[in-house]
């Protein structure tokens, strides 16, 4: 029972810290502990202090994202898979919006930087497969994957900050993936069909 309580306290501190950061509220040790329903000592017990907590917030965000993306299995259509990864990425962000907004605060170091790379690698691999299949041109897969990520990330931040309605995610997300893939050389009608099916498989 104490172990369960410890896990719950740790999770509550991470979620409250992410929420306060995303809302741009002053984050003090006492305010955070009060919000999480625990003592200030719990921050030191679980994270060694506030710097460790910020690192844990970012780490948790990337772990959550990587786990969601890992559930997207490859198919014989790599452009479908790119859109599926985009849909899963959006789903992850919308499921824990405060955590998503906080995880890109690079002021705090990640305890395991590879977890961030691991959430980007599936996208690069899907682009590489699309290139091998002749769906996109000779562009560097990392560059194409970065374009998709940057476009999707910008859309999600606009939605999570309330500038755009949540419906914009499923309206604009597939269009962004399609635009990048067509720009990289894919046939537009074929691309549109792949993207539509891929996105729908996750959303």
C-alpha cells in the first residue's frame, strides 16, 4: 500500500507542476505541494528538489508520447504510417495537454535524453520507408520528418492554447501531413488516400 501511495504522490506532483507551468502560474515548492495534496518534503523524496522535478515532468511527457507511438504498427503503406503516427502524436498531446505543453521546456535536462529521440525515430523510419517505396523523393528522411513534426507541433500548440478549436486537429492535421509528403514528391491523390486512412486509424 505505501508503494502505491508513493506512485500516486509522484504522479500528482508531476501533473500539478506541468499544469502550473503551462498556465504560467508561479511555481513555488509550497504552492505545488498544496495543489498535489502532499508535503514539501515529498518533492525532495521523489525528485531531490525542484530541478529534479522539472526534469521528471519533461521525461514523463516523452515517455507518454513514446508509448503511444509504439502502439502504431507499420503497414505496407509508409505514407499511411506517417499519418497514423501523426494522429497518435495528436492523440497523446490531447490526452495530457498540460504535460505536452511542459515537456518542451528545454530549460530542464532530461534524465534519459534517448527517450526524446525515441519519440522522433518512428517518424524518420516511416519517411525512409516511403523513400525506398518511391513515394517521396531523395530528401533526407530526417528533414522530411522534421517538417511534419514542426507543422503538427505548431498546430497542437495553437489548439492547446485555445487559439484554435480542438476540431482543427483532425481538420488540419491530415492536410499538413499530405502537404509535406506531396511537397517531397508523392502523388497527390494517392497521398490523400493514404493519409486519410492512416490518420483515421488513430483518431
